[in-house]
């Protein structure tokens, strides 16, 4: 009888231990399942917020700066002007100079622009706007110089006579190189620059032969918009 009790007691203990192990395994499996579900839900949330095939943020395009013209640049037909009126953006405009040399902006009609520099034109616009706006401040920018006043012409005995676009700091040597140099029968030392200022034409003598052949940089005169470089032919 005692043996039966001992055997029954051992059996009960074994059964209890087995049940405990199973319960522990069940608890471990349950914990693993919860942890896995947490990671899965987090990954799903991240995937849901991401836009499929979304490209990285675009880098803003670099807008090129407007062409720089000298302060004494003379406005001509075909030039594009940007008119800015401080504290009055509704009066701003970007307009071309018409073939008749005039421009029209809000409150300013048929104003002559050709023959003026940007500062002079801005002062003239201010005078007209002063009838409508208190103390207007106007700024004029030449964004696209395109008239003959923004060019330099090289004619005569050069390799490729032509008109080239003027740029700030341009010199006689720059212009000669741009047209391929002097022609074989060029009388370089009798070259001259024809320049028109305030309606008057002046002549500047240049010794291109000394500049090109001997490197006399004193002859490397600075050019201005509208200049005409004339290279005559050698006298036989």
C-alpha cells in the first residue's frame, strides 16, 4: 500500500513538472509572438508612411545672374529691362525696348528709353510716378542687352569682320582676338576707334601692329558699348 502511494506521489510530481514546463514553453512562445508582432507593426507603419518610388527632394535650380552691364551702358532698341519700384510691386515690369525706342509700364506710357543709361531712365520714371506714388524709388536693370549699343564692331582688314557682344572690361586686344586677328594686308598701326558719346563722335588712334606684334600694352585701350574698331588696308 505504501509503495502504491509513493508511486502515485511521484507520478503526480512528474505530471506537475511536465505541466509547468509546458506552461513555461507556452508563455515563452506567447512572448516571442508579441515581440515579433511589435516589430512587424513598426515595420509596416514605416512602410506605410513611405511613398513608393518617391524621389529624393529636388535641389533648387541655380538661376543664372542677369548679365552685368556698365553703369554708363546706353539703352537701345531690343534691350530687355526689368523695372522695380520699391514698396510698389504692382508697378514692376519686365519689358523690351520697342523699335521706336520707347517703353510702357504701369502708369508710365510711351517713355523714351533709348539713348539713356539705366540710372537716368529710372529717374525719369520716378518723375512720372511721383504724380501717383509718394516718393517712388525706381531701379532699372538691363537683363538682356541686345541692341547695337551693346555691341562692338570690328571692320576692315581683320580675318572675320563682325559685330561682337560687348562685355564688361573688354579691350582692343580682346576684340582683335575674337575676330581671328589682323589680315595679311592690315595697316594695324593706323587703326582707330570710332566712339559716339552724347551725340558726338570721337576718334581714338590705336597702333594695333605695336600691340599685336611687339606687345605694347599701352595700345590695349578699353572699349565701350557701341565702339567701332576700324583697321585700314596697307598703302602700296
